[in-house]
């Protein structure tokens, strides 16, 4: 995998979460692991067939804390506070108790590719693909905001850094939005079927975004 592809995967994930709001970032990362399959499985590994379905079922079971066979809003939002604490501890390189833009966007593969300049082209391309695949969710152009723009949205105090309260608030909002999108029948709970449908849509949308960005990269637009 090239350095560009690694950075592209991060950018696509960020855009995907903003686009579909199907999963919170930690859950989306978990599904990425399921998509890839066992180590060494290659690019085409993923939750197809029995093994993938089993991984998805385990993921659902981990979220279903009370084991009632459905996910409640509380089950998705309760973990966000602890996840924000872990994010702060992991990324706070200078240990000042807050995250700068540089700290927030740093990860093991480097900074993500900024796709904001070609957002309209991505939307047009994905729209074409969605005409042939109903599982694809067409993103809005502002789903591909730059890292600085996304950072500013979370930085509600406007002080140029993210504290724990801001990280927790952002996580809570993302998880709440995720629940709303997964709860297709709006009955206040997410069934395993709804969870699986959301996963299927996310996979299709992620693939479409990645395909479009690669095509635009080949055309010299990235």
C-alpha cells in the first residue's frame, strides 16, 4: 500500500463518517477492521460470507450491552465520554491537556489527504455510481471539509485547541446522529438488520468515494 493510499483511506473514512453518519469514528474504525478481514487477506478481504457476518454479529453484540437484541441510543452514546478521554490521552503529545490542530490530525499514517478542493467533483462522480447502486449514499460537498474546518467546528470555544469537554460533546453528537440514521423505522432502537443494512450502505459508499478519488487522482486533480 502506497503512502498516498494510506492517507487517502484516512480521508475517505473522515468524509464517509460525515457523509452517512452511520457510525461514530470508533465504530467506523472497527468496521474498517472487519472490512479488511484477517491480516494478509488483501484489499478484497471483508465481511462477505459467513466470516464477515460473524464479525458483524460480534460487533453488534459488543454494542448491545443489555443483550436485548437491539441497540438503544444510550448504548451508543454512553461510551463516547471514555472514548474522548482515550483520544485526548493518545494524541496529546505535549501533555498540556488539550489538542492542537496538528495533534488532532496526526495519526500513524500521517495527515489525511485534503479532499476539500475536489469535493464537488467527488459528489458528481459518486452520484453517477449511485445511479447503479441503491446502497450508495451520495455525499454533500461539505462532507469533505478540510481538517482545519472540521477542527474549528469542534472548537466551540474558539481558542484554537480542543479540550476534553469539546471532544466529548463532538462524540456525543456524532453517536446521536449515527443512531438516527441507523434507526430506519424510527422506533427508538436499532435492530441487527438495521445495523447490517447500515454497514452495507457504508461499505458501498466508502468504495464509491475511494473509486472516485482514485480516478480524480489519475486525472491529476488530487
